[in-house]
């Protein structure tokens, strides 16, 4: 399988040249250029927004059942093309092919669920207070054309979340994937088009990120903004959306803590915790917004946890994602390598102990060693900012109160995890940990049927689940009176 020629989808047609120029798409496993991506300029962005307005007028008039049927067909096409899409995903993003294939298939499941939920956007009837009022109803209607911005770490899942919810609700979309990973989104858009979504209802653009976001958010046709990205970028786009009084959903990352409770520090349960933690921490080379970062362990069990955890990290086989032996692929961009080194150097300079890793791998590609630190000072950058890479830090605690306080200390609250066999403790942790998603004894907090979103600076609103669909609708109250 080869990487496809890249194009943008604007005003109902694929465009392989645009006024914004072009940029290379790089394979992070070997640093080779695999394609050239056309970049939208002002002309194309204007055309995409106008096209979305036209597409909305068409798509919103389709019945909920018609939209459901089209989206279910798109999900089936994604499954049929899963191996091709996953191959492209791995080439441009770097994750192991098995992870990419799983991502594509789970994205199809997500689309199935949102298509079903689109048939159930029920309103309600309210009994009238006054005589002569025949009916009072509250209905949900699609909010309008959506500008959706996605990150590069899950090139299939993140665009599908937004496309599925928006289209199921009856909205049109201008989707902007990351310039590092456009090929996957291009193939997804083609599946939607082949399934019968009107060409104007999906536009796909790439370009200079600041220009694209500012132009689309300000355009009068755009009624809602959705972003998956960093806290910094999310704040900026949220401010722009607020300036134009437009609906906003932001999934902005986190800094997930893991509390390992005293009762899990026996030999067998601790082995379960470590195996689960290693798999979760180094999945996608740590480039996961819900990735565990801070591991809080009872002080007297620090060595019992750290030693096998470090051994497991060292044993991970790094390599190109297309190699079936690979367990951890490269980071997606050379900038991520540079940032990882700054996180490690800052923590060590502040007194943290480097237990393993901490350096770029001496080979072609953007590979950084699986890295584990311990006893990092609270002021270290690693303890304050999401590293978004293969770095874990193990911290001791004396009491559960202390562990909960440390877990909640940051201004982020996307995902958090804890391990305990004590039902009372599990209930307390689920109540007191400040995060939008809390996993007790496992890391699987994301699935199609569940809302995905954070507290505090980790975001506004939710994606996925029935709750995610509602963010693409507006409420309308309708009252009908009798004519005398």
C-alpha cells in the first residue's frame, strides 16, 4: 500500500493545489517526506465556509432516519477500508499498525453509535398553564455549520468524533485535521461522501493553523467551533468563539494522576497494576490526552513499584509502526523530541531521579526512550505541564488524603485513575477526584457510548455519547395557541 496523493475537499470537489502554498508530510519513523499537502488560503477558506452553509441547508432537511442510514453506511465503508486507512495512519503518525487498525475500527463503532443517537434527539411536551394554548414543545435543532479542529495523535478517532456528532445532529462541517496527519482524514471524508453525505456538507481544509482558525471562526456562516488540542490553543480559539458569540466545545488535554492504594501493593495485585500502567502509559508513545503521567505510590512501596515498572519500560521494543514487532513507535514530530528533552532536563536539574530513558534514540526517526523519573519537585515543568510523550513520574505519598490532594492540585481534570480492592475507598476516590473521567482499576475510560470531556482547564463540553451529540444542537421552545 502506498501513501495517497493529498487533496483538500472544498465546495464539493477535491483540490490538489491551493493559494496557501504547500507543506511536506513526513514519516516520523524515518524522517522521509511521503507527500506534499496543499494549504488553503483565504480564497479556499471562504469557499469552504460558504459551501458548508449550502450543505447545511440540504443536510438538515434530511430526516433523522435518512441521516442515520447514510452514516451507518459510512461506518461500514470505514470497516471495509480499515486496513488501507490504518496503513496511511501509521505512515503519517507513527503508531504501531495494530493500534492504528484498532483506532479505525473503534472510530466506525463511534460513528454507528452517534448515527443511532441522531434518531433519538427527542424534545419534550410541556403542559400549558393558560387556557387556549394547544401545545407547548421543546425541540432540538442542528446548530448550523461547524468549524472542527483536530490534533495529530488520533487522526481517525478525533475527526470521526466531530464528523459523527455534527452530521448525526444535522449540521454540516468544515473539518481541519492536523497538517502532520491529513491523509487519514482525507480517506474518512471520502467514506462519508461515498456513503451519501452531500458534498457541500463536508469540507476539509488544511493551512496555517492560526489563519485557518481565525478565518473560519469569524465567518458568519460558522455557528459552532469544536477543537481537540492543547490548553493554550483551546483558550485562544475559545476566546475567538466567544467574541463572535458562537457555541464552543474544547477537549484540551490533561495531566492524569494514578493513585495506587495500599491494598494493591501485594505481589499479585501490584503486578496487575504495573502491567496495566505500562500498557496505558506507553500506548501511542504517550501521545494520548488521557495518558497516565503522575503515579502516586505509598512511600514504603516505591521500590516494589518502580523496579518492575522500569524493567517493563526498558523492555519495550521501539521501531517503525509497520514492523509487527514494534511495541512503541516514534513521536510524531521532531518538536516533540526537543520538548521531551526539556521536560527531563528541567526535572533532573530540580532534583528528580532519572530511573531510565531520558534521551533521544540514536537512529533515524523521532524516537525518544521510554522514560521514568521519581521524586520530581512540585515546581518541575513535568509536574505542571502535560508532557504528551513517553514520560512517567513516580511520586511517594504518606496518606490517601495527601494522594488525593496531589492528584487534584493542577488546573487540569481530564482523566484520572486509581487502583484499590476496597469498595469504600473506590467510592471515595470516584467522588473526590476532580476529573471528567475516573477509571478505577483500569484505564479504559473512553468508549463510544460514554461522554469524553474534562473539568477545569481540560475543556468545555463533551464529545461522544449522547451528551456529545447534544452540543451540536440548539433548543427551541414552540407554543401554539387556539384561534378564537
